[in-house]
């Protein structure tokens, strides 16, 4: 049985997890981008599931979002139904 590619669903769920945590902390996309040294448009693309972050980017985001990188990934897995 061929394996389906789960990446788009997980990628979108990761963006949803980042957005939810960012909003919990009362941060704008611009605030998150500035603190994580990432462009606001990149944050927007991540949150919409259009970009897939590197491990380094996940770590940068987690630090600003006051979370462990694994917490963000775990939240994405949960949202993706995995």
C-alpha cells in the first residue's frame, strides 16, 4: 500500500499551532517575527501552512513563544489528527 504524504496536513497544523500560541501570548505576527528574527510575511506563510520551517526556525519560534520545540510539534500533530 503506497504511503500518502502527510506533510501538507502537518505543515498546516504546525502553522495553526504557532498562531494559537502567538495569540495566547497577545503577540502580533510582526512582534513574533521581530523577536524570532524572521520576517512578518514568513510568519504569515508559516501560519497559513505555505512554508515548512527548519528545525532552527522551530527552535527560534519556540523560544519566543515560551514553549519547547517539541510542544509546538506535538500541538501540530494533535491538530493534524495524528
